[in-house]
């Protein structure tokens, strides 16, 4: 939960940021594209799982609040 009971949902890392980090780490050409693809998929999965978890938590909190 964020401030004042609001939800804090992660945002996906911009692809250009991933590309810059891959370049900084020394990836080039196809290796850089593979790096960006792998990190993008991991990031997308993390965001999806975190959003689902937050939704489940919000649903549970709403159910508890209704019972009071």
C-alpha cells in the first residue's frame, strides 16, 4: 500500500533504459537485442505478478472492511 492507503503499482522499465544499460554492460548487436528481450520479459512478468498481488490484497481488504 502506498501513502494514505493508495496502491503502489510498479511501472515497466522503459525499453530505451534497458538498451542503454545493456550497452553500458558491453552488449552489442544481437547480444544487446537478446539482453533487452530477456530483461523486458522478466520486467513484464514482475509487473504482472505484482499487479495481481496488489489486486488480490485490495480485494481481501475490501472484503474485510465490508464485514466490519
